[in-house]
């Protein structure tokens, strides 16, 4: 099976100067996107868990501190000019803020004509307009109401769907969607999520859906990766992970979702427990080698001073927790 993009034992540390405090954004992370089986994979976790760092590594915007980022089994830094151009067509991104990605001095047409011209998708301006209008209709936009306007003249949902159309123009194989619905209201959220699902089912595009919202992750994705402090807490098929979470952190996330039932208590968070491993919040530094969740975990024990491997608890999931040490390491 061909691999499109792969992160292999990748870590990213910021602030590596003499007087800078090191911040480890990602620790020994591995992930692969198959080219022949397009899927939607959700990356979830609280702020600072490493989600956006993974997106920037996949897009080649930052280099890894250790490990490799591969495109079709070749490191990004070793790609030729032609290979890098193909990589930029195959891997596209949809950003969180649908306003900041536009130049306010240009009409939105500019954001659409530029990739058409750079990629040679049309031989004339009339053909380019035809291609752009057809793509806008595919994402539910009326070209008459969209083209010829400045970004501030469009709603947030329209701006975001123009970004979806821009990515679709290049016929990519992978789209990294970084919090694509966090800046729009609930009425447009379902529309944009449906656009992403359509890209996957009808166009065969893999989606990496980055979010802190477990509800939308459960709704749209097939696989899920739960991140905490730059490491994988739990990973697998979305249904068992969300419905029967095994890692204490995943259980915390699920328990923090407010339920529309006045008789059901809402778990607002886990009580911070001081374990016997000295793994308190103050010692969670860049060189700390133990479980990253130990300072908050009610099950913390002596062995949590050592980083747990990924234990395979089922054929479709792995968990990074010593509670499952009797299972085989993945």
C-alpha cells in the first residue's frame, strides 16, 4: 500500500538557544496517510497538545527537531523542485481563521486565480473562470454572489468555503483542516463539515481534521488520535475510542462534554492528584521522561515515572497507559 505522507518518530522542540527555555511541542510522534485508502482522521486534544505543530510539519512549514517527514517515502528536505511542486499540489490546507488568509486589498478572485495560474489548470482566462465557477458550485457557493467581492464583503462561512474551493481546485490527495469550523456559527458548521465529508467520499481526498471539539470529530472522522502534551494518549477507530475511552485523559475529555440531560452530572474535570513519582506540573520539563498525564491522573503509580509505550488493547486501537501493561506493546 502506497504511503502519501508519513511522520516517522518525529519530535519538535522550540526555544533551543542558550538562554531559551525548551518547549517540547511533539514527542516521538508517528503517523502515515495512505494514498490508496482516503480516510478522515481527527487530531484532538486541548490547546498545547501539539495538533497545529503536526499540521505545520506535514505541510513542510517547519522542520522536525528529530525524526523525518516523508512524502512518498522521501524526506521533504530532499525533494527536487519538481517533486516539491507536486507535493504542494497533493497536500493542501484549510486554515482556522477564514479572514486572515486573505489579502484585504484583493478581491477573493485573486485567491482562486492564483493557484489556477501557478498550476497551469487553464489555458485562458475564460477557461480559468469556468473552472473556478464550477468548483465554487461544488462547495455550495453561487459564483455571482462570491466573485468580484472583497473578503470583508463575504460572511465567515462564505470565506471558509472559498478556502475549501481553493484547495479543491488543485485536486489534492490530502487536506489538512486546522480547526475549520471554530470561527463560524452552528448553522454553517454542519455545511462545512458536509463539504469535508464530500471531499473524502466523492473526490477520494484524505482529511486530517484538527479540532478540540470531540463532537464534530465523532461526527465526521473514521479514525481519531487523542493528543496530550505532544504525545499520543489514545488512537484508533473513532467509535470505540469515543464511546468507550480507555485512557484517563480521553475519559476526562468525554466526561467534560455537557449532556442535554438535567439528571446527569457533568464531569467538569479530574482532580489533580499528587502521585508518588514526583511527576508534578513543575517537573514536566522538556527532559521529563515519564507519563505526561501523571500529574493529573487519578491512577498514577510508581511506574508512571517511565514513559508508557502504546499498548494494543484491541485490533483497532492503542493506548499509552501503564494500566494496560498486560497487553502487547504496539
